[in-house]
C-alpha cells in the first residue's frame, strides 16, 4: 500500500508555462492583451472553430452565450441534471428556466428521447413554453449524441450551447468538439473550461467558440458591455474613448492566464495520449470484475478522458459507494463523485419541487459512481497503486460474501 496519499487531479505544469508567464510579467501588459488574442487564435485553430473568445471560466462562457443568443426572463432551456450546478445556474442567472431531461444509461449524457419529451411538454404550455435552447454537457469527456440533439434543435428552431468543460480534444464522428458551428443547421456555440483540474488549465479560465459574427456579438458582454476593450483602444488617437451599449459582465481573461494556456496548448496532444493510456490500463484491469462497470466509449466518438468514473454493482459487491470511497482513502487513494444530480440540490428542490425519482437514471447511477485519479502526471506506479487498491477492495468483499454464505 502507498505510504502517502495519491492526489485526485493536480495540474500538469512545467517550464513552457513558466517561460510564457515570465515573458508576460516582463512585458507592459498583464491583463487582457496580446497573449489573450494569441491564445484565442491558437485555441480556435486547435479545435477547428471559426472564432474564439477567452473568458475567466466556462461558467462565464455559458452565461455570455445565453445573453448573446437573447435568452432571458420567461424563456426555457433544456439541460441535464447530471452535471455540475453551473450549467443550470447560468440559465437561472439569465432569468430563464432550466428544464431537466434525464440521461442515457451508458454515457450518462443528455438523452435525446427525453429531450424530445421535454420539448413536447413545453410546446403544450401557454405560449409554447418559450423554448429557446438546448444545453447539453459532454459528461466526463464523452461527446453527446450531437446529431440527434441538433436535429431536435432544428425541428424546434432553437440554439444549442455545448458545455464542453470536460471535452477538450474529444471527437464526435470524426469532428472535433468545437468545430461544428459552420455546418450546424442551428446556432451552435461551444464552451470550454480551463479550471485547474481540466485537460488544459489556465488556473481559472474558459473559452467560447462559434461563428465569428456570434463571437463578436458576445465579446462586449464579457467586459461590461464596453464597445472596445483596452487593447483595441491601445495606441489610438482617442484611447480613452469608449461606449457602453449593454449591461455586461467582468468575465475577461488576463494575459497571465492566457500565457499558461499557451504553454499548455503545446502539450495537449501529449496530455491526451497519456490520459488515454491510463484509461485503457484501468479498463483492462477492471473490465473482468463483475462487481464493477467501466465507463462507456461509443465507437463513433473519441473520449477526452477528463474523468474516469467507475460504477459499482453494489448488490454484487456487498458494499455501498460511500464505503468504497472510505476503503480507497484508507489505502491512500483519493477519489470523488461526479456529480450529485442538480435536481437533488436544495435550491432546485425548493424552487421546482423536484424529487430524486423524477430523473430515475441520473438518480440511480449517481448512487453507485466513483471517480478515480486520472491525470498526465501519474506515473506507472501511481496507476498500478490505484488498480491494486480497487482490486483489493473487491477481493475482500468477495471473501466476506463467501464467508457469510458458508455460515448460512
């Protein structure tokens, strides 16, 4: 057993990032400036997006997207309960109503069948429910069924806002997540996260991608509604002059954050290769164990492997999820749960009267999920330590179950 705790998901930073940050600190510009512009261009090229807007979080990207699309009070946005709360919060903050639809059993992504049911229910409401957008989450890095969701969006004449916080470098039917705005039959925008645990980090940060005209509509929302940011005003005859044409937010990314992102972007392919190696090693070790269910990866996608989420067959294992996590901790292996479904949180329970069983797949699967460490800095021994700990817990549960059966 390990003699010290294996962390769950520390960032993978090195000399490239340090050099970019030092270069920025030695420059005359540390807030939104030339490094942000460069990061936007290089990131857009990496994912095949027409244009990109760098922000201080994925949450900011989703909020700005909603505002730029005109989503507001009285509107409805269909989204998933199986995600971090930010994807529903931004809908609330825009003054609209999040309408949850249940998830698919294998991927835990938004189920197009349930989205259709939710859309039809909205259509029957007075005024047609003012259905404005679908906000799917590419959970854990596995892309949603985008073709089905885009077809539904086209049928109902609504936009699609992809929460790709987990999905940088993921591919859907050969197309990189973030690259499909130009071919989409409806307005399609994609939101990425660069939080410390993500596949690429800027410490805190995010990116909004889409068609260039949309990104330019969204840009003023990210900085107080100012018509020209300070870098655009730099070195002009009227550098002090600007206009405010909307009540925007303070969501801009700094050059210091972008500098980290530029260093990280050069390593992204290397990071992704290592993440896939670790996931494949976990799959090989855990797939033969009937007490465990390994993550899905459909044949028409390339998983980003932001998270590796085991699901426990608790009746066969004879051990609950929380006890399993305690056993991992006792073996110096960190773990987590992603996520407690949003409809279980007090705010949404109290406001909308949700019950756990309202979204049965999300509720049932939540009770048996455990996220294992997965990050590029993990050594081969770290990976083997996780595998050994999981196998040891399963074997001890088997021994206990066998002994109990013999006593009967």
